[in-house]
């Protein structure tokens, strides 16, 4: 985020996880930098497609510039004079939906200068550049800064200087405020990881946060992430693996962030990059926007490779996933009677300390022998086979067992059977994950 962009304020990422790191390795290796065939552009961020195409937006001119795969020069592509684009900050190429998402902002409004344009999320055809949609921010909004897109097509958009994240659901005609929190006051980069969380950094405070997505799509708590190294003016943020982010910091650094619960291990990829404000990954290279003028190519091999985006769950799979999440809440709240109705009479429960049936499990929950305080779900999937559903979840469980508080990483297997039109839990097994 450039501090001087505040003059444009009228009032003030598949996840597509890892789409940008699936590009052509050869194309990346043939380029040492990508410049822009224009002057006075002032790009604030950049993005890339799977084929290695690099896209820049212009804060000063509004135009979108595109460098073809392997090309070292970006040419004007989506013209501000034709589309009405103004003050473009974040952009995200979404190959799955053939969409280029763009954050545009109104200019003027200070010292009597007329307001030009509007602050909005916009979308364009990734192949032709033709406009697809315009989604205005609320009146007196801050800055539309960055975009991340979930596997189901939901777009999340950061609003700097208002501490808000907006959401655009698939097929929706307008944005809605998804979360507003003072911790996010100068929110900048956005990305999504395989744990289902939306990750955001704060340019001013240097903090990183995760906001979980509840079963009904609403926002969970804004949780600070403890980092092994401090950040200074963190800006562009992208997902490069199931648990891994790459971040540009305007202090001149690009770093890899590996998330483990509420902590992040930081590995410096390169320092000495003047005013690094954006980053995208193509093959084994990171393209870093420096000096708000050009992208330099930095060799980079993520510790973990991004997995291709999986298809969103079917309606039936989502139903069982929602039920599984509700079950964890009921266990946390010790709702023994509600759980007794969910558990099949012949259910089997497998714990680290033994296995038993329904009646014993219900009584253990009711009497507090085991208090399932909180299950942090990192990833979860469902598979339905006829009238049987299998749910696999990677979690970290905070529990009180026999009066002692313990935390363990588990892979949990749940088996549900459909009986008289309702799902019943027939098996719940905990497998502790070693080395985590």
C-alpha cells in the first residue's frame, strides 16, 4: 500500500489456493524482470495466470497492463479511457472462472477537487478483457485494496482505512460487509488457505490475522497470528500452498509464511527489494513488484506446493459437513441430550485411551470426564456412499481430560448413516498426528 494514495480517497487471496503458482516454469526462468511499456503508471500490486501471464494495475492511470507468457514487457490492455477504471490497486487472476478481479477507487474529493469514478470491485474476462461486473463499495468507503477468491467462487475484498472485508457470493449482484474490526483498520493483503480461513495483514500495525468462515458462511473471530519474525509494512499476500503464504513487505523483503494454528514460521526469501508491494508466483519464481514500477524475478521454491483447487462440496456433502461442525459445538457446550439424539444406538467411539459405545460417550460428556473445549478445524472433507457418509477432518483439539487440560493434533474420522431420513453418527475415531 502506498501512503500517497490517500489523496484519492473521497472519504478514506484456491482460494483458489495457489492458482498463481501453477504457471510455466520455463517462462519464469527466461525473465529477470518485467517492465511496463508506459510512463507514470504507479502500479501497486500484480497478479498472474496459470500460463505465466503477468498483470499490473495502475494507480495513476487506471489502465490494466498485461505481459504475455515469457514476455519481459507489459503492454496496455484494459484501457481506463474505455472502461472508466480509476486508481487500480489489487488485482487477482482467477483461471477457474476466467475472471480478472480488480480493485478500483475514486479519485479526487480533497481540497475541492471533483470526485472521479467510484470505489468498487470490478471483474473482467481474463481472455478478452471485456467488462463482466461492477460491485460498488458503500458510500464514504475507504480504499478497495485486495481480493481473494474461495473454491466455491466467493470473492473477499479488503477495505483499507475502514477495517472491513466485503464478500461477494457467487451470483450475487452486490457486496456485503462480511467482517468489520478495528484490528483490521489498515487492512491490505488477503489470501485463503486450505484450513478455510481468510488471512489478512495490516499495513500499519504489521500484524497478520486469520478470520475463520463459519458453517453458515458468516465470519468467525479475528484471530492474531503469532509470527516468528516481525513484519514492517506488509502488503501483497498470496497463497502458495495448503498452509503457506508469500508476502511482500515495503521494508524491502519477501517472505514465506507457514501457518500452524495461530502461529506462523517466517522464512525470508529475499531482502533488499526496494518498496516491495506485491508478489505473485509462477513456477519456481516469485515476481515481486518493486518501486511501484516493475517486477523483479526472484528464484523461489515453496516448501509445499499448492494443491489444485478441489470442487466445492455437493449440497448433500455440505449438509453433512455442517452437521459435523455443529457436533463439535454441541460437544464443547456439553449438550449431552442433543448428542444422544445424534449418536446411533450402535455407535463406536475410538479415543487415544480406549473405545466404547454411545451410552458411555454421552455420560462422559455429560459429567465432564472429557470436555471437548474447542476443535480448531484446519480442513474437512465429506464422501457419501449410498446411505453412508464419511467425514475426515484435520483438527487441533483443546480438551480437559480427567481435570487436565491437553491439546492434540488429530485426524478425525466420522462415519454417519442415514436412518429414517436423518443422519446418525455411527463412529467417531481420533488418530493423533505425529510430529505436529
